[in-house]
């Protein structure tokens, strides 16, 4: 789920407990661990206490995740 609140853009990631780590989530979204920690106001690598995490992102990342410009530009074109 992609959201924008006017000052920041982010993804809400629902944690699948038992097989996810902060490192893995960081790699999946290509977002540094410290940025995820800061967005969720915690330190360390323990994520077991969360049901979901806020993942900050850039517009370019959204295009990479969706693998399409359709959602952002209303057309089915791809970047040059």
C-alpha cells in the first residue's frame, strides 16, 4: 500500500513474523535499515513487536516496485 501524507511518501509493509528480518525488508525495498528504523521510531534489528512497518520511499522506487509507469502517469509506458 503506497501512501503520501504531504511531507513524506511511504509504503506500509505487513510483517510476516517468523521469516522476515529488518535486513531482508531493507533489501527488498532497497531502503537503508536506519531509514526504516527512524520512520518507525526504533533502534536495533528486532521487528517482532510490530505488525507493520513504515517504509519510506522515493518516486523512483515506486516505479521500480510496480514495474510500470501506469499507476503514476496513467499510461502503460516504461521509463527510457
